[in-house]
């Protein structure tokens, strides 16, 4: 393939692109759009994080000190929405934009204009959502899960803005997913058969199908909320023949696959990084593909484990308990495969690997609490407590977010052509790792001891742990400014130049193009043997 | 690993933290409660079993990982192996977890079946949630009442010191007998709430328009505290559940006593219809009622929350239209968060609180509202 790399060096000479803001507004280049997505996600991560800081400041001690309960509820709601739809999902889409074409040897995404559009509607969606906070009565305050009738009859008029912003986010996600699928199906380099595709590409392909399957369900749910609230329908109102629990069924039919939308690409990233720094091929490649597929399929039949206390029939409770427990089997296979990949490798601990290792341990902890939550009779005790908050933050922060950070450190040298500042990167890792555990681990304890989630004030027995949690939260928030500093340095192209391969153990097409990756790559497809 | 060791570790760190003066429960409770029912004990055992299974898997997986990280390091000069596939191993680590799961699923299913068996109850109580209080109705006796947070707003605001049961205390707890199967029918008047008492391992959503069932059989007399577990709006965090379990004889005496008291109060109320209360009495009763029943939404200063809950201060209805004002308080406003207080408050309390709303915060109408005025609206005369 070395001939391909030689060809690519010519690309540097015809980087036709407008300069300044027009470059970013009009761009159809997958790398530019990937960069836009990633910066957008990072900004949203900081905004959503600032809201978490408000929450943790209020919960620092018992009593109401800083915000009123209505504003507190807006913070928990918008924090959740921003982190899910504004930070984690766009970050993965950004990584897909940058890396999928490079990993399969395609010159760009298949639908570049739609790519531009799917990014540029996102800022408007979040502008609408955030501006609703400044309306009289405030923004959405019914939790990111917007259970009816709290979000219908009992919400204020800003709900309309919430509904429209979710619609736009959904449209953006669907377009992004279509683009990924079409690209992977049609634009693989000659010789890149299905079972030769890198796992990041595989996991994203499956994720994209999940997105197409469930984002329309979310759109349906918000539309029904809109008509129940403003146009007199009764989908979720028993007085008109509807059922508020039906809302939860519809929401979680979207919501549970959504959870895997936020973790499958993470599995892909870890499956790229662990072999590189173990200098050994991924153990059980095909079982990884099958495990990912089965997790995706199972994700459609477990949704009601979020709803065990709603009063389902015994049969349904049993079914969803067993189906949920089953998910731990393919998930376990993945973790075992990563460990087997490391086994008898030659491991080194560069920062992407540090984040990947932290991911494996801490995501697995989140998996354990997930298995505990699957046991219906015990879930009655855990449900809607801080134990659940601990669980999903372990899988989403030390899971999804850590994998995104690992990915950024892994591919950043390829994007900029320069090694990131390793001192800052190590500081970022260790500060994040310690603080994130001070932040989320004690949540298990207060949850088991009986502290409900989404409360602005709590009884005195929870005071000490909440103080620790808040301190961990502030520290984790501050640690992210180290990351910001590092990224700004990287954008100014500071640092040591890197080789094309960057990491000595790296395998794959993305490492055969020059560093930094030229504006146009693979205009002639490489041949994969 | 020993729980004691973990507690000791945490106690070591705690000297730095601000320790609340001996609160109701252990501030370093790390684990689920065993509770006071057979079911809650089974739930606790399930919780511990699955926890130990997870610990065991964790030790094996993280142990192998740690071993590789220490001994298979590049810096030790090891040469990486090249194996990357083994169908046998893959099958093994698919089948073994599956078998462990079956061992877990069987006892879980048994407990679940027992929990959902609400048949043959000795006592049935209808539990109704509304923003932000619980209502208890004894289906076998003529007894029903509301149960509201009893913690003073000054404690929440930090003006007074917080008491031992801060946020976990109510004005009228639910009382149930020990050693009897008590069935709860759970529903809601407005949004979804969730009735939860950890010591009973009972948590069930209160869905508007639908009735859920749960049951408990408490082994030991005592006071058991819980909270609403489903986000139900602004004061979700201020909606505790307190249950007192009494010996059956004591319980029966209590029920008879309460039912008689409730009957007497209703008779008293009829006498009120012929009487006029003076402004001073109405205002002082009214203020108390307002603070407990109305201030959560309309705020202690009557200004409401703009865009969410309307202001009463300077409101047209509170200043002019008295019949409409009574109607709203008594019957509520459908399709909004305004509840019907006709069944929640006595005639005297209704008269007093409406008088208060028409004369407080500069709403100086100078008018009093009497019990008979309220009764006229309630009975449609």
C-alpha cells in the first residue's frame, strides 16, 4: 500500500477551500465537518458541565441555598439533554466523520452536502433549547425523560421550544446516520470486505441502524407531547382514554437503544486502541462483531426495565428482567476479549491507552451495577435513587466520555501532525480519573441508603457523602480545562511533528496517509489485501 | 471485602467533613437496608448475592488485566504474542456467564412472584399522591386524611437549625398494623408520583387514572420513613412518606379513635354554618392554612412563579370576584396544577384561607368569607 501513500502527498497541492468563516459554513469536507462536530460537542460538554456544577453546588449541603427547586429541575433536565444530544452523540458523529472515510479508504462521506446540513442545524437546536431557559417560567423542568403528564398538562409553554429543538436534533442524527451507512456500504476500498473493516467502523455502522430505527420514535413521542399540551389530544391522559405509562413505553423504546447508541462507538474505539498499545491483534475480532450485533438486537427488547415500578404485569416484569440479564453476556464477551488482547502483549501506557484502560475497568463497574439493576425485585429498591445516577454516569462519563477522550488523544496527532502536550495530557487523565471516582462512587452509597434522584435538598444522613460528591464534581469540571488548554495548543499546531504511523503498534489505513492528514485523502482508492 | 473495613476507611476520611449532629439514620450507611419485612430481607439477600457475584467476576477480570499490565509491559522487554482467536475460549466465556445468570434468575423470579401477590389482604389502604402530598384512605373504615411535609420552611431556608428528621417528617403519618397483610392501592390526582418505603421494599408508581397494587407485612412496630421517588414537579424533594406500624390491638384502637374524631369534626362543621367568624380569627387561621396548602406554588408572598404559577397578590379574582375565587379553591382548575381543595380542607379552613388571600399582601378588600359562603358554592346553592 506504500504506493498509495505516495500518491496522496500530491493532494497537499490542491487544497481548494474558501478561507475564514466561509470555509466552515460551506464546507462539505468530512474532516472539516468532523472538526466542527467535535468542537461543538466540547462546547456543549462545558455548558452541560456548568449546569452540573450548579446542581452540585446546590447539593453541597442540605437546605436550599443557591437556586430554587424549579430552576434546579431545569438544570437537571437541560444538563441531561445537552450531555446526551449535544455532547456525546455529536462527538461520536464527529469522530465518525473524521475517521470512517480514512479507515475504509474513502475520499469523503457519501453525502457531503447533507453532512454539512446535519451539522449546521445542530447549533440552532441547542440555541432554541438554551434560550427557553430565559423565558418567563423557565425552560423544560420535567427531566430529560419528560414523563407525561408532568411534561404536558403540568408544564409551561416553553415545552413547545423543547419539542422543536428535539425534532431538529433528531433530524440531524438521522441524516448523520444515513450518511454513515451509505458511506460504509458503498465507499469501502477494494478488498475491504465486511470482516476486514476496523471495529470502529463496524460499531458505528450498527449504531447508525439503531439511530434510524429509534430517532423517529422519539420524534413521535415529542409530537404527542406537543399535541397533548397544545391541541387537546389525550395520548397520555387517562381522562381522555390515554395512558401516561404508554408515554414511558414509547420513550424507552427509543431510550434504551439510545443508551447503546452512546456506547457502541465507544466499544469500537477501545477495540482500536487496546491492540495498538498491546502490540498484538485484537482478540476475537469476529466475536466482537457478533457481540455488538447481538447487543444492538437485544436493545430493542429490554426497554421496560426502566419501568419496573410502573405496575406492569408479572409476566412483563419477568420477561424484561431475563432479557436485560442476557445483555450482560455479549457485553461480557467484549470485556473478556479486550483483556485477552492485552494478555501476553507488549503493553505501553500512552495517554489514549490510559483512558482506554480506565474505560475497561470503570465501564465494567457500571455494567455490574447495571446487572444489579436488572434484578426486578431489587430494582424496586434501586429505582430512581442515586444508585441509578451512579450507574449511568459510570457507563456514560467513564464509559462514553472517556472513550471519546481516548479517541481524541489517539487520533489528534494524525489530525494535526503534531504530538499533543504529553504533560498536560497526563495531568488531564490523572485529575479526571481521581475526581470522577470521588464524584460518582459515593453516589452508590447514598443511593443504597435511600436518597432519591432529582431532589434539590436531602435529609441530613446524606450530607457528608454529598459534600464529597460535590468536591469530586468541581474537581472533575476543573480538570476539563486542562483538556481545553491542550486542545487549543494542538489547534495552534504546537508540539513535536509525528510520523505517518504515529504509534508503533498502530494498524489500519488511517496510519498510511501522511500526518497531518491532507485536506483530501484517498482520491484514488487504496487496495486492501 | 468486609463492610466494616470500608466503614472504617471512610470514618477515617470523615473527620474532615462537616458532621451533622446525630441524625436519624447513619450518615455512613453504605448498603441497602435489610428492612423489617420478610420480603425486604429476601430483597436484601438477592442484592448481596448479585453483589458478590459481581465482585467475584470483577476480581477475575481486573486481576487478569492487572497481571497483564504489570508483567506484559513493553518496558520489561517482552515480545508480544500473536494469538488472536480461540473458538473454545469464546464459547466458554459465553456459556459460563449464562449459567451464572440462571442461578441468579431463579431466586429473583421467586421473590418477584411473592412481591406481586396482593391477594388475601387484611387491611386495604388507598394511597393517592398529588403535588406535593400523600392522601391515605382506609378502605375498611371511615377514615381518610392528607399527610404533608412537617419540616418548617425556615429550616429548609437555613434560618432555623435542621431537626433530626429533616425532610422526612409529616404532620399525619400513615398508621398500619404489624403482622397483618396490608395492601396498598396506589394512584395519583395529577402527575406521576412513586410511593416508597425502603424498609418495606415497596416502591410503586402512582399513575393518574390508574390504580397500582402493592403489599407489606411488617414484623416489628416502629416508625419507617421514605420519600416520593418519581420526579413530580417543583417540590418533588419535599414529599416524604412516614409510616407507623403498631401492634394490631393498638392499631384498632387508633383507627376507632381517629374515625370518631373525623365524624365529630364533620358535625362541628355543620354548626359553623350558622356562625360568623371575625376577620382576626379568619386571617390567623388563613395564614397557617395558606402556608401549608398554597405557598408551595403561589409562594409565601402571594406572587407566584411567573410563567408557572399565577400570582394572587393583585389578582383580579382575589380582588373582585368572590364566588369565582371560592369556586377555584374548592373545585380546582382542570387542566392545570390547581387542585380542588374542597375535599382537602375543612369549611372553616377554606373560608379562612380565601379570606386571607383577599386581605393579605395589600389585597385589602376588607371582605370576610364565611363557612356558609363556601358551603353555598360546594353544594351549588
